[in-house]
């Protein structure tokens, strides 16, 4: 039996570890390693989040990434590569419409939607400010000034 979130919440750490060990012996990749390989990268989670409310065209996705990444533009080559990878993994569907100019949009698949609760949890974690405590460079540039440590004495 594969546990889902609710049974996992009732399992002890020892039971989860035993289950994980059994899956590893069967040759399964650790879910955390798999998630990192699936959604890792600078833009993948943000791209999936951008598509949460429906289909978006390439330019809309790119603009969203510029805004979400604090004005640092994503290159067309990188965005195309990220979208192709997400589509190859079955998380995003690419639809071409005939016409001049041709129109292409991207949307989440049902499989891609399974990642939304994880993305929501990451966003909630970020709203707590934890990412700023761990990664000071996540603050706005004006608030990054180093506060001198008072001399010991």
C-alpha cells in the first residue's frame, strides 16, 4: 500500500523511515530527490504557479517570470528549455493554434496540478519570512545593509 498524505500524518518517524527504506530497496528514488529533479531550477515552480489559473501564452509567462524574479529577465532560450522539460514530464501541455502569427499557449495538466499544494506550502513558508532569515539576499537591496556587531566587552 502506498501511503497518501493523511496516513503519513499518522505514521511515526520510525514507520516512515521503514517505509522509505523498503521503497529504496525496491529501487524507488527518494521522493525529495525526485521532486528536486522535477521542479528544481530557477524558474520551474514559478512557471507552474503562473499557469495555476489557466492557459498562458509564452509572452505572458515570460513577463510573469520577470516580475516574480525581481526584474531579472529570463532569456527566451532558458524559458523554452524549462517549458519543454515541464511538457516532457507531463506537467504542462503545449497547444498550437493555426493562424498568422501562430499562437501557442501552455496550461497545467492534471499531473501538473498535483504540484499546486506543494507550491502553496512553499508560498506560505515564504510569507512567514523564513526564507529571509535563511537567505538575507532575498530582502530588497535597500534593507541588506550590514549591521555592525557591537564590540565584545
